[in-house]
């Protein structure tokens, strides 16, 4: 059921969004995941939150054009600060 809710939210959220807004959401989700990683990993609620954020991130990323996915994956792999695309 959560999977269906997440898909519906993602679909509705994406309606009318520009790519730059989607990239901004990807960067924000990555920041939230990093915060979860810094908190106690022994708390199941933190782990569940991180898992949900990761699923949201993957859902948005897979719908981005390939060039943006590549740019974002290179940015994440290099562990550099977020790009200022605007």
C-alpha cells in the first residue's frame, strides 16, 4: 500500500514541474538522506524514514532525462557539494 501511495504522490508532484524543480527535489532528498545517515542507525524509525526517502529519490531520478541522471550520479559519486543549476 505504501508503494502505491508513494507512486501516486510522485506522479502528482511531477505534474507541471520543470526539470530544474525535479533536480532541486533530488538534491533535497539527498540532503535528508545524509541527515538520516548522521543520526543513530539503530533506530528503526530513522532507517524506515531513510528507506522511504531513498525510494522517493529513485522514483524521481529514474524519470529524469539520461543526461541529468548522469550529471547527478557523477555529482553524488564525487561527493561534491550540490550543483547550482540556476
